[in-house]
């Protein structure tokens, strides 16, 4: 999908708190069903091959907030300003995207279009799955701003390519800056992160042998838990705890997998503790607080 634009669009740390991180299993949600994602693997390169002297290749760096990021700009050898596509990969590490990015270089650059790709924030660390969508969108916009200052970039034809999870983040970035002139979404989800996660978990229940009625019941429990995590009220706590206690008596419960219950004992955490966690580390509950109605 290609979207063109002409103007602006609307736009813990004690052991206890670490246990809450595990108990709420947000790492699993932040991946947004990444186990279902298939990164591109085999791509045919077109002439000229990568590294050809027909390309100008520059190592560039830029910052977003206080974080430094490194990338590579590949342009045609021809003089003048060039349209440029900023590439974004999907969830998890982007190291597996290198061949994919180079294949896009070999498709775009011979056609006169430049390509900029960069290392994902926290690449190679245990923080690479804990970046918020806001952070990732901000990184892409920082890349756009850096490129706009260059004399070899056509600022009227500067956009973002987002693959898979990037299919959420690229439009988010574009909604925050009219300087993003187009968006290309590839294998992007058709729903939001929360619904994508619910869909993935329901399919997992089916693979584990749950019937449709049982999968329905598991899905209802997940949504009740998610609603409580997103809106931690006393009534929500009572409702979620009751639903959990009831589900634990059902024969299907041990066969279903609940990311939301990893590390959770008999009782769900209180609203006060959830609110305290969210104040200290808002990224932990972001896919609940930002996506659950």
C-alpha cells in the first residue's frame, strides 16, 4: 500500500517490580505476535549488484533524543536531488533485514530513487523488544529530518517504507509530520497491535486442540484481563479475578496459553500496584493502555 500526502494529518527497580514485568508478560505482547511474522529471506538482486560504482554510498549518523543511530544512504551517481525512501523493518532485530534492505537498494537506486536504512535502536541488546512505538516512530522522523538537510535529497519526495510491524509505525510517524510525503506499507497488519495479539493467541489455542467454544472462552478471559490492565479500577479487578477463578475450573484452561498470566499467582495485582507500575515504566503496559478501548 502506498499513501501519498500533501499536508499535516491529526495526529521497576526492585525484585518485586521485575516480577511484575514477568507477571504481566508484556514482552510477549510487545512482540505483537512476532512468532507469526515471516521476515523476507530470498530476494533476487537486480543489476547493478550491491557495491557497484553506480551507487553513491554514505555512512551517516543521527540522533533522536539522546540516542545515537547509524545508517547508510545509497543514492544514484547522477547529480542533483533525489527522492529517498527511509526503510523500517518489523518487530525484533533488524539484523535479518540486511539482505532485504540491499534488495530494495537494487530495486530503487537504478530507478533514480535513493534508499536510507539504519540500525534499529538497542539493536543487539536485551532492550531491542522494549522500545515503544512512539520511540520507533520518532527514530524514523529523526532520520527524515537529517536527510532533509542534505543537498542531494529531494525533500518533496521523502517518505517511509514500513514492513510488518513497521506497517504500524510508518503511518504513525507520518501522522506526526507533514514532511513525510508518502508511506509504503508492506505486509502491514490490517488491525491494531492488541487485536493482532488476540488473533495470534486464539490461533495458538486452536493448535493446542481447543474447540471453537473453548477458544472463545479463552479469548473472553484474555480480553477481560486486558481491560483490567488498561483500566485498573476496583470493579475491573473484581471482574477480572472472578473470570480468572472461574476459568481455572475449566478443563481447557491448562491447554490454553495466557501471556497475561505468566508469573501471576492466585491473585491479580491490585489497581494501585498496576497504576504504580505504569507510572514508573509506562512501556510495560503500553499495548494495553494505548490499544484497549
